[in-house]
C-alpha cells in the first residue's frame, strides 16, 4: 500500500534519488535548491511502499487569481514562485516537481501525491490548487535515461503554436492525448487550463519546447 508522508531535511538523499530517476537531467533540482525550498518552509510530500520513495511532490502557499496574465506577471520566469517564501495571505497551494520513478508510473503514486496536496489545501482553507504540467509530446521524448517514451503529437504541437497566434487554447480532448497533461486533467476532471507559457519559458526542457501548461482546480 502506497503511503504519503511529509518529507524533512533528513530525507534529502531520497528526494535527490527520485529527482535523478524521475526527471531528465536538464530539469533536476540540486541538493542546494531542495534545501533552500525546505528552509523557505515549502512542503515536500513523498510516496512509497515502506521506506523507499517512489515519488515526490513539492508545494508552496501563495496568492492566486484565476487570470493567466496575472500569473505570468507574478511569476516572470518558471519556478520563480518555487524560489520564494510562502505568502502570509495565501489562498492557494502551488504544486511543482511532481516526479515518479519509471517502474511506478502506473498512476497510483502520482495520484496519491496529488490527492495528498489537495487534502492539505483543503485542510488549510485554501481556495485553489494550482499546478504546471510539462507537455513532452510537443516535441517527443524518447532518448533519455529516465525512460520517457512520448512520441511527438503533431496535432497538439500545431495547436500550441496556434495558441500564441490566436489566443485559442487547444481543445481539452487534444490536451488529454499528452500523457502528462492528460494525467492531471483526468485526475481532476473539474480542473481548468489557465494558459500555456511561451517557448523556452522553462529553458532546458527540449521535449516540451520549454512550454508549461498552467492549470488550477477549486478546492471545495
């Protein structure tokens, strides 16, 4: 049975191991970054069967309005919100760094982490759970030691490019074809897509073209 627990400084070695096995090298967090997040009172959740972690998720408490322009203004570069202290007037939980080791990517570990984050948001009286999702089928991802196997989705690629010309988001059913985004959308069917960050917003994530899909769900 998978158990979700809050991680502390003593768990950093295990967090780093999940980072190494779950994320492609260009987007892995270092020990220094993880310690800084914990020092700023961000919460790390871990899931596992027994002692070994199969996945992790980080979160920060912040102010949020469901407006994409406002989100980008407050977070001019990716992870800007992950580098700050929690906000005292927070009304939302911002989740980031959701990663699961390859042999446990059946959905259960990641879903348990998301449910844990939602529970904490509800417990603390937050209005929103906000997240960013990679979109690896934008360019495709097959050549890496983290065993990502996502073929390039030409239709979704064109729809994302078109979004920056017209402002029209890709259809939800098309977004659901991406394994990562689709997982978030099906885990929270009531979730809403806020917008997509521009190319190279998150530099180094070549499979996604640097794009991130920003979405949120109301906590009730």
